[in-house]
C-alpha cells in the first residue's frame, strides 16, 4: 500500500520560512502528479500547489504564488514545499497527496493517496 509521510512543520514568526518534506513509499515510476493541500481548524481542506510527474510543470493557488515553491526528487521519492514570507493565514495542517502515474486528471485533482499531515503555525 502507498504511504506518504510529511515532516518539517513547526512554529515560525510571520515573514519566516519553513521547508516541508513528503516521503513516498514504492517505486518512483509509480507516482504521477504530487500536491500539497492544507486545512485550518473549522475550514475545508484547500489546494495549495501541485507538480507534474517529471517536475516540469506546477500550478499554485493564488494565495501562495510567489512565496511557496514546490519541487520533487524522483530518485528519493520525496516531495518538498519551500515556504517563504509566511503569513498567519498560512497556519494549517499541510497534507501531501499523489496518484498513480497512469491515472488521469489535472494537477488539482483527483488524488488518491494522502499523508497524515504536518502542522504549520505562523505567529504574528
């Protein structure tokens, strides 16, 4: 079974930076697009950013464009999210997700495999 494990969350001041990682089990060729989602208390989970299988394309939510950068290492089967210029409204539990390489869809959806989440808190 596919496993995704996030790490790197924590508490930072507004304007600071964090780098999240997501380690995926299995073969590198098994994974298609990968993405990051986040969910704040009392709110629905929302799309943040996703990256294509080869890493050549990415799609960012307007709220994070210019501040966050997604990348992936297909040899290590690891997804990253570099978060800069963090704002209090970025506070949430961040989840990584993926789907099989052969599955259809867009960078936004669908995703079938999810991690457990890592918490990011940005203080003002």
